[in-house]
């Protein structure tokens, strides 16, 4: 099962099919269920938050404490060893014992720590591993085998994480800033931009560089221009791009065809982007929307300047892909929209073309 930002589940399913990673069996809220192909490289999924091997699906999990006994019984009957045997597609991370992370939606008469302890003790017993509880601030070893319990409505899922950490925690992201974009969401924006055939991709509010790094993972041959008003953001973007040039999630080398870095970063105001008219085949942008990152520079006085500049730098047949919170900006025709859930809000990923 792949976990995803709500709204992009169909994009994750398409990525699984396109990559030959398996046969998609169904989509639920934040979940894509699929049967993996033999030896599938599941860690290469870029739009998934996480990938889990499902050990048990438990229905009838209510809000009362009796749910803890039900979950413990399901874990006891799950045969966790079948998911950890050689050839099961699981990385060997049993040297540090076993840990469980639980989450649920809505109010319950039990805590996440009680769920974790009820399930963890039963999973650890047949595997002959030490269980490391998170109760009272406990921190499991970094190399512990990682299990997940998710409860939505009256259904619980007990599953084993394929990787040592969630896929959304990109190894390249060595530096961050406030409001930095979630990498799988950035990957979805890059996918919607249809980068095949593009030569220059521009981000006028690049922040820590996530959007352009994800664009490069999808289309290694493109030129990438990142601008931001904040020098600290550019320092983070430069650091992350340097880490990405060494190796992305699956060891994809981030370099141009002649060995030079495809990234160019510069401090600039998004209300006056320092490039020529029509120079960008694609624009990817997550504009400042005031909740975490307020507009600065020229945008503080007129946020519409951003969209006028995007229109100016975008090639006539180009596409802009934007994460918008306040409706579609003027001067653009909408090609496609995808509504997502993010930080308690419901913005849209909008694929836009210039009007006229």
C-alpha cells in the first residue's frame, strides 16, 4: 500500500503503473492499494509519502478500549515473519529491534501509545525481537524495524514500512526553511508539468529548492532556474541541490548531459524576475500565501505582480503549474486542477496556459 497526500492518489496510482511496479487494486483516502511486481523497486516512488507491506486489515475497530484487544489479536495472527523473510521485498533492519508508529482520525478512548504497545508486543514475539515503545518519550533505535498502524473510521491497517524511513523524507533535503514544500507534492507538480520536451524550468519562489530538484529527478536534461527573495532560502536550495547531485533517492545523478550542474540559483524578487520574456518552457511555483510565509518585497504590496511576471517569462506554448490557495489567477486558462489537503487547507494544483 502506498500512502499519499489526499488528492494525488490517482497520480500515485499512475506512477505505479507507468513504472511497472505493480497492479493497482484500488484507491482509498490517502491510500493506493497495489500488488507489487517481483523485485519491484518500490523505494523509487516519488509521489508516495510511504510504501507499506500490509500484514493485516482489521474491521470493527471502534472508539472504545476493547479495540486494543482486537488490534493485539490481529497482530498475533498476522504472521509478521512472512513479510520479513528473504525475497519478501523488505530491507533487513531487524538489528535494532522493532518499533510501531500509530495514528488515527477522530476522538478515541485510547491513545496512540496504547495502540503501539498493544500491537508492538505481539509483532515482536514471533520475530524474537525487542520491542521499543515510544511511550514516555522513548526513541527507538534508528535501525529498528518500522511498523505502522493506521485507523480510519472502524478499519485499521497493520503494515511494515518498506524503507527505513518514510519516502517523503528525502535524503537530499539537508536544509529546510519555514513553509518548505512537501517533496511528494512537488513531485506531483513536476509530473503535471509534462516536462518531456521542455528545456528550461523556472521557479520564482523556489524556497529550499524542492520543486526544481523533484523536476530534475523526473527530467534530468532540463535547465533549472530558481529565484527567491530570501538569501537563507537560496542557501538551503544550494545545499539541497549539492546533496542531490551526489545521489537522489535511487542514486539518480543530478547533472546535465555535459557534467555541469543543471541548477542556477539567484536572489531575486518574484515581482521582477531577472530573465527575458518567454524564456521558460515551464514555471513551477508555490507562492507565499501568508499562513507560514508572508509575501515580501514587491509582492507585499501587490501579489498580482507575481502572476504578471509568470505570464511574461512563460513561453507562448508553455505551462505554469502552481499551488494556489485563492483561486485561479487572472490571465491564465486552466488545463487541469487537482485539489489537495495540505496543512489543514485545501489548495489546488493548477495547470495553466497564458490567455491571449
